[in-house]
């Protein structure tokens, strides 16, 4: 797919305007994007690509799929930026698109599995994302969590990961997953029960209010 992201390697050096990226607010950045200012697209990508990629990797568990999610997320966001009703909440809006694109990847995986075409996906498992100095016990526990998460639905896994790995509030999880607060709590609780049944009390991340 030819896009802004695909042409990143050929981008021109930062202009004077782009040097203000660290101080420009999301509201101003959104207005610049809506006005069609080319440098704003670069600024938007630079500001959020790391957050989107890390979230995508943890959700889909595979680097190649995460790259696709990032690509599709920014393409959709840049195409639909006029739909952003609250520019001050740009990060939450972008995260919602990321989750939507991650769900699309999971649906594609199901189709590939039915056709016998699925390839292994292990790059983004929690165990492999552990810090280099993590103990053997920690890695073993993360591997156990990975196995349990692999047996729950994508919607439950996403909600639990966004809450307990990404650290989002319950309200932010509900918004990102495009569901009610009650549904988000229910998905997280179901995943927590699976984890605690397999790994013992506290493994699910604690009870939610």
C-alpha cells in the first residue's frame, strides 16, 4: 500500500515549523492536520508511532502483524482526521483505531487458520517482552500468562491487556474497545478469573471496582 508511511524513508529534513513539535498541543496539531499542512502529518506520526506500535505488538503478539496494524492505524487516522471531535483527546482516539485494526488482524488470523495458512506468532508474547534482566521465575510466570491469554477471546484479551499491561483506566479501556464500561469490566473480570484459576489468586491483576 502506497501511503505517507511507506514513503517515510524518502521524507525531507525537518523544517523550522516542525522543530516546534515537542511544544505544540494535540489541539493545535489536529487543527494543522485538518488544514492539510504536510509537516503536521510527520509530526503526528513521530509523536504517536511508538505508543501505537507498542500497543499493537502487545495486542496481536507478532511483529509483522503489529507493523501492519501501525500502518493501517495511521492511514485510517490521517484519512479520517476530520472525524476527530475532541482534538484534546487525540491519543485516546488513535488508540481506539489501533484496537479496531488489531481486531481486524485477529479476524484475518481466524480465516487463515481455517484455510491452514496460519504462521506462528510469538514475537510479541509477554515472555519475550520481559526486561533483559528478568529472572527465570518471572519469565516462566509470563509464559504461563501468555498461554492463558491465548485461550480467551480477543475482546477479553484486549481489554485485560489494555488495563493491566498498558495501564489504561477502565473508562479508557471501554472507549478504546468501543464498548460500555460494564462490558469492559466484565471482559477484564472474565480474563482475570481464567488467570487466577490457572495461576492462583492475584494473577488476574486484582478486582475492579
